[in-house]
C-alpha cells in the first residue's frame, strides 16, 4: 500500500476514535475496527521487527487473564458475553503496535484535538437534553442520563471519566486560544454539574501531581488563569444548583454518619467494598471466575441484611482491584498490578500520559470500570495509545 494512502487510512481511523464521546452507545465498539483493519493491512508493508511484541504480549495479558478465569465461571453465558465486551483489551494493543512510528505523534495529536472537541460537543448535547426534561430534580436528571439519554444511556461516572481525560489533555496543550478556554469552561462546568465525587477528587489529585512534579511548566500565567476560572465555576455551580455540589461532598466530611449507610452513595460503596473483601478471603488464590461475582455479592448482601440493595440493581464491587481479586483471586490481582506497573514504567517520560494513567487507576478505586463496555474501551484506548507512543520523539518535541 502506498505510504500516503496508508496515512490517510490511519488519519480516518484515529479521527473515528476521537469522536468516541459523541456517538451513541451501540456504535462505540465499532469505532475500533477501522484502526484494527488498517493496522492488520499495514503489517504487510512495515518491518515486523519494528513492532514491540513484548508490549503487545504484556498489554493483552489483561484480556487473557479474564479469559482464563472464564474456564471456571459458574455462569458460562455471562462469562462469554463479558469476554466479547472485553475485546478492546485485545484489539487495541495489536492495533496501536502496528502504527508506523513516523506517523504516531501526528496521529495522536489529531486524535487528541478531535477527542477534546467531541467531549465539548457532548457537553452541549447533555445540556440540551437536560433542559428538555420536564423534571428539574437533579437526581431524576441523572437517572434519565443513565437510562433514557437518546441512545447514549451512559452513567454520569463514565461521562465524567471522558471529560476528566479531556481536561487533562487540554491542560497539556501549549497553545493558548479562545477555543481552548471555551472548551475548558464547558468541560469543567459539566464535570461540576455531574458532581461525581471520585472523578472530581481524582482530577484534583492529578492537578496537584502536575504542580509538584513540574513546577516550572505548571506555574505560569496560563495556569493561574485556569485556576481562577475554575474557582469561579465552582462558586457559580454551587449557587446555580442550590449548594448541590457541596451536599454531594458533605458525605465525605461526615463519614461516621454515612459509612455502611445504604441510603447514601458513599455508604453503599463501603458496604460493597466490605462484602467484596470478605468474599475475596473465602477464595483468595483463584477467585470465583468471570461472570460469577455479581450473584455472589447479591446473595451476601442479603445475608448481611442489605436486601433492599438487591431489589433493583445487581451490584459489582465498585472497585476494580477488588473486582479483579474476586474474579481471579489475589494471584490474578498481582498479575494485573504488575501489568499496570509495566505500563507506568514505559510511559513515565511523558507527564501527559502519566497523568491520564494515574487518573484512570485512581478511578479504579471507586468504580469497576472494566465491567462496562465504555469503561473497557476508554481504559484500553488511553493505556495503549500512550504505551506504544515513541517516547524519545515526544521528549524532543516537548
């Protein structure tokens, strides 16, 4: 294939990945296939030695870890469905590994710009949809976003995850422009509106990490401007929504009142974490297998007197590390953590990559991201996009 034609195909593939936030839920998985097909086709015209097969093997090991546990799952049908859902963890390492290094930075920059703008557009879609609802109760609006949102039907936690990543990418842009400032205001306002405590705390921690690790880069006029705008947005959102933002975070300030309280989100998480940890101790080596965890958690919630939590929803651990321990045991968790450590060591020379990586692994503490299709795609996408980046070139350009 001619190089210019191959580059065109890659540009299209990376563009389609970038519009991930604004396409309906059922379309999102199909955005991966143009990149996969282009990568497989390009294997015929590139030097196979240029592909880092070690990275491919280690990154895809996450998928094979899940696949291995499916062999002893009690619910085989659910295990198979989950394995299909987890395919991005297999597809994306192979796809990014085959991208020619000469094109990688250009394609990543294009993807980043499209992704940030797509998140901004998605924020406006959210606003228009919320304004069209008859109910103005904030919890009802959140419920509609999760269940009746024009084909998106995405939980606010996952929407906040997309937005948080977009904000990090935006903060690493060197060029100051009115568009970037407008996007920052739009993204940050939406993040505050959705009020997901874990995502906001994670983003604040990442910003602190950016400041501590690179004072010379961060402490400049542009960052002070963003900080001032952020404070104004926090005050504005608090006033606009009758201190709802403060009420959401009040739970954290009163842990003694909400811990193990099934009426609060923080309390429910604490119940699920304790239940999951107790279950993990009963099968510490190999876990219970893929697809078996939700029913186990449900039955143990009933035994513990929390039957009301099982009447509407089937809960997972709401913690990716505990979820891995339940699925594959602490042996599997150790392997999973080892893979994360390997990825971190390979991307450590890029502050941008490290910040997004740390943001996602922090969100793992508060959510089982690899249980939902969107969480799987976004995790696999950003882990592998930066894992296969040619970092020597990035250091020179930064």
